[in-house]
């Protein structure tokens, strides 16, 4: 995430970066030690998307100071 945003790893910590899932369940977390976006747990596609051909999990990353 740090690389994709063009930030140094320390800047993610200093700017209080957070991941927000748009659904009810929290699937992602941002590891501020290494800058990686990871899954909280294994995701069951059939449970989330059922018969939908294209399964999408939306999330947002908020980086503060300045926003």
C-alpha cells in the first residue's frame, strides 16, 4: 500500500492510515509494520457472492494528516 500510494512506510504510521471495508464484515487490515494489505481471515466466495459471476469486495484507505 505504501508503494502504491507513493509513501514511505513511516509515513503510513505517521499519517494514521486505516482500511475501511464498505460492507458489514471486516475483511482487510493494513499492517503498518510492513505496509501490506492483508485479509483478516479466509474468505468464502460462495457465502459472499453466491451466484454472482463477478465477486467484488470494496474497501477504502484513509490517510490522514493531511487528508
